[in-house]
């Protein structure tokens, strides 16, 4: 394109801007990388959908109780005190903003359209009034009869006038045909004004108390309900209000469920979901669980860590797409990589026929068919494992001081680590304390769980034991009749002392009762069931395609070690910068390294007090062979050294000292 002009000028033409796509940054090798990306997007979308569904279900009970409370408050209008609700959300419950926005939508649908959400950034009285005015004006934006409030300088007098105009327009003087809008305004005018404060702890005390006092003065004009989002506890709300202000509020507390309940739901719906072809290994699950229970109780961080595991598993393991494709995308090159898997090599070694071993290593068609069979076996295992784990959890809950623990996460952790056999034997030792009703309830619960399993399992022995428990009275009567018939009458018989003693010993009642025999049968049936059904995932061939167990990568990404990362970046910059050559030794210094790295390595050779001039001379000696010597080049090197020293001071590696003006103090030693 050309432009003709009488004067000289510069013309720029804006072309079409191409939006970047993740596929542009992924190497495409026979289409496999794009398939890995699609697989990652599929898993990421599924996990996000499940997490949103869990969050909605967990908040459903809270929403129901709060809507009922606000409805009652609107009906029982009071001019003496303000009805208020305190939602104790907790520090680490996820998505506070989403929770409050969903609550506003719920209140608008079922209680009143006059709901105002005051965000955390509105931390002054002026900003709060502006937020109220803007949101209330948007409700009846198209209605000219309703008074519009000024958003810049809004006061309670404007809100009162707005409410009166709403009442006057909703009750017409002349008899006319009522419309849907009139009905909405008439019902809305008698409903309360709900003010929802998203972050109560961020509001200044003076601002909060003044606002509550203003609301109290206008209760005669309209019904007002305050909803406070409290992060810690209800005591924090009381401590921030004076006694005079507290007496103006009638507060009802609503508690969100704890983070541990969220975690149990995540494990139940995500990690025990038979539809997702992704699992965490024992070591990775232990790391995420320890970080959650011992550090922060953060559900959001737990989900982010799971997202990282999915990303590293899908994009780092190029054969993970075989989980969905069921081996259809496998080429000969992919087969060679799969043959190098540890689990596949063990499967080949366990093959008794040498001819089949050679075919698995050489015949591509036979290997593909065998891989399809192994993938189907893992699919069957994944469809059965969640139900067996829940059965194990049901059993452990009923046993006091169970070796598995009382939580589902503890049982799942034992199953992943493969140490469930020892814990199961310990539980069976405590099984003798269960009564007949408790044992009957446990077996019934296990059979109900396994009845929903899509894969058939052998539970006939458990059903037989349960039938015996249901018919226990009949079996007890039969056993008593049999014992009475087997007794031999000794009246009128002559025998010596030895024969009499032996006969009495035979007729002595046994210590093992009928219930103890049935309970022993139940223990044997449960032991056989769990030993057959609970299999460690590492015993499955090709488990690397489904399970992510790279503890080293996950630990480096999750457990942040800033000092170690700083030392690595300065001593070995090639780890983070690809254009920096790798050195034979981490202590060697060359001019190809970044300036800050050169200054850091030189300062590591000094003592506590570093002479700045000597340090700069050593820096210049490293770079003296770069270009021809000259005054301009020397000034550039000096400025680069000054910049590097300033960066090291900013990082906390050195600091200035008053002992000597031309010296700095070294603050780090060893390898940090």
C-alpha cells in the first residue's frame, strides 16, 4: 500500500492482529503435541466444572437458611433494631466473590430485587453510598416514574425519596389494568433493602459505626437488612462495634462448612471419579495433603496444585493421550517409548512364554492389541476402585481407633501407598467389639455401595453372612436343639471314673457362641473381599499413563524455596536462561555470564568486609577481553558493575557499613 502526499511524513497502517494460541507455542510432532494439549484442556475443564459444582452444593444449605432468614426479617419489620446476618466464611474457603454474587442472585430471585453488594474496595461512607445509588438506579433504569438518585453525592434522604416514589408509582389512584411491572413494583416496595458487605473486616470502625447509626435512623421509612461477610469468627464482629452500636443490631450467625469438608468432597468427586482418566500417585497425594493439613488449609491452593499436576502429566508425558485414544494414536516410535516403561518391562518379564516376550518387544501389531487389553483392564480397575475405597471407609468408621482413620482422605492415602493390608489386619483385630446390629449395618452398607458399582464383584460370601445375621434367632434355636439332642444322659449308667470325666468334658458347652462363629465368617469374607479387590496401582501395567507421581517436580513447584532458587539462578544461570552456556564448575567465572552472576561469584570469594574497589577490579578483569580497551568501554563496565552491586543489595546479599566508607558487608555464607 502506498500513500501520496505533498509533504513528507510517516504513515502507519494497522493490520489485522493475530490472537496468540497455545498451539503456536507447542511443538507439533506428528500431531501428538496438539493431542496432548487437547487432552490437558479436556481434563482442566472437567476439574473446573466439578470444583464449581462442589462449591455450589456446599453453599446450597447456607443459601437456603439465609434466604429464609431475610424473608422473615422482611415480614417482621422493626423500628427499634436492625436485622443483620453474619456469614462466617473462614479464611481459606474458595471464591468469596463468587459466593457473594451467587447469594445476591438468590436473594433477588426469591426475596427482593433491592439487593446491593458492597465490595471490599468500598471502604468509606461516600463509596458505600455511591455503590448503593448506582445499583438501585440500575434496577428501574427504564422506568421514568421512579426517582433517580445522584451517584456522586448520595445521601439517605435521596434513598428515602427513591423508596417513596417507588411506593407511589406502584399504587395508582385511578383504576386501570395492572401490568407485570406494576405488580413487581408493588411487591418490591414492601420488601426489605438488603445491603451485603463482602468484606466486613476491611471496613474502618468509624465508617462502619456511622453507617449502622444512619440505617437505624431510617428504619421508620423502609425495612433494612444488613448481611456481613466475616472472615474469622463472630467475635471479631462484636469486638469492632461499641456496646451502643451492638444493641442496635439483631445478629444471626451463619457458618460456612470448613475446608476439611471441602477437601473430602474434592477427593470423593475428583480423585475417586471413574470418568476421569487421571489419578494422583501416593507420594504426590501425600505432599498435597501435608501442605493442606499442616500449612494453610487452602482449598484454592490445593486445586491449583492439582491443576499443575494435570498440566505436567499431560504435556510432559507424551503417551498420556493413550488414556483417551485407547492406543489408536500409537506409532512405532510411541511403542518404543512405551516398551521402555518400567511397568511394561515388568509385565514382559512376568510372561512365561519366551515367544510371547519376543513378540511384545518386536511385533508392533501384537503389542498394540496387548496395550488395548491392558488399558481396558485399568479402566475396569478405575471403575471399581472408588466403590471399594468407600466400602473400606465405611468399615473403618465403625471400628474404634481404626488404623485407617475416620476420614476418607486417610483411607484413600493408605490405598495409594499400598500399606492397607497391615491396617486391615489391625482393624479385624478390633472387629470383635462390634455388636450384631452394628455388624449387620456394616455389611448392609457395603453391599449397598457395591450394588451401584458398574463392574460386577464377588460378594456372595458377604450376602451369606448377612442372611445368617438376619435369621440369627432361627439359627440359634436350631443350634440349641442340636446341642440338647447330642447330650448323652448319664442317669442309670455305670462307668469308671476315667470314662465319666471324658464324657463330661465332651458335654461341656463350648466358649465360642453362634454369633462369634458368624462374626468370624464375616471377618474371613471381608478379608477375602478386600484382598481381592484392593490392588495397588503400581502392580498394574502401564499405570504411568494414568498416575502422576513425579514428587521431585511437584515439590519444586509447590514448596517454594526462594533462597535456594536465588542461589541457583546466580551460581548456575544456565538453569533458567537458555542462552547462557553451561559451565564445567559452578565456581568458574566467565564473561559470558550475566553481570549480576559474575559479581555474585566474585563476592563469594571475599570475607565479611568487601572492598568495593578490589571487587570492581576483579569484575573488570573478567570482562577485559570482550572488546578493545578504551575509556568509553571502561565507563560502561563500571556502570554495569554499579548496577550489579545495587541489584545484590536489593536482594539482601550485601549491605553498606559505617565502619569503612569504601567497603560493604557480606550477608550470606555457604550455599544459602
